[in-house]
C-alpha cells in the first residue's frame, strides 16, 4: 500500500503484517488514524489476505493520543466531535475487519493504544508489553469501556483511577494475552498463529468473526440462535463441503474461498 506513510503493510502467504510506524511513540494523529482505517478497510476486501498481524515499530506499540499536539493546539468549534468520531472509527475498523487480527504487543499500549489492542481478536505480548490508561494523569478520560473487554471490575477502575500499567506477565496470568514471548520472538509467534488461522476456510473465518462480534452482548439464547444461522449460511459454500470431504477422506482440505 504505497500511498500509506505512517502505516506499513506487508502481505505474504495469506498473512498481512500491519506495522504502526509513526515515530517516536506511534501517537494517534489525525493522519495516522485515517491511514489505519484505510489499511484495515482495504485488507477486508483483499482476497490474498486471510489473517492479519498488528504491531508497532520502535519501543512502543501505541502511546495513544498525541498529548504534545493537543497541548499546543487551540480547539476550534467541532474539533472535539470530529476527533472523537475519528478515534471510534479507528478502533471499529479493526473490530469490523473481515479478517481475524492478532495484536503483537511489542511494548506499552496506552489509552487509545489500549483500545486498539482491545479491538484485535487475539493478543500476544512481548515481555516488554503492557496495557495502561494514563489519561487521568494528563487531563483526559477514555479507554475504560475497551478495558472492560479485557479486565474485570476492580482492575479496570484501578487502571483508570491511577494510571496503573499492567505488565506482560500479569496480562498472561489474567488470560488477557495468549502468551508472553521473548521480545525478538514476538513476530515469529504471531506469524505461527496467523498461519494457523490462514490455513482455514476464509469464508468460515469471516462468518466466525462476524458471529463473535454480533453475539458479544447478546443473551445466551439469542446468541446461540445467531451462531446456528451462521452455521446454516456456511453450509451453502463449497469450502464447507470440502472441509467435510477432507475430514472423511483423512486429508488436508483445499479451500478456494467460495
């Protein structure tokens, strides 16, 4: 994606690696957020991509809002609403991306950076990774609702009231991340999981993610009913029939995405 300047995208073996590259700390400027939205929207429609890894360049995954830019800026009418809408759409472009997104947490993800991490489907952390909500210390609020997707009642409030950063080992103990890797092995671990996902039917994976997003806040009865409807939908596709044939014939399936 040559027209992106702050987001690097590499595609290989059905895996897209998206690297946030807005030095020095990947703070969320308007251009940076617009490019993230564009990257994930494009990847949703790219058949050559079946899974995605999201990580950060440098020592920080994402430091959240660009505090220095805000401090020197005189707000204009409408700025707050436009900035808030842009931030929401940045997170939702990841949540709503048709492909599963693995967060390779290479360093701290703070504030809106935590929201980006929480918007991913699966999280893997470097030993240097952490999640935090420092807004209380810099005259801002936000990120609590996204933190609630990952943390319980007490810890979410501790993070929001004190700015506490949860380190990688504690994230693993709490089940927030799937594993904690040596820093130099982080992308290798993420690529291994991404390859496993990419080996499945892309249609089944799209419907699985759509189902999980839809049922997240549904009742058990309504949520399972929706999953059943997705199972019925999947059965109409050639990939579903191929998966069943391959299972019965004890061979690896060959998926065509149709």
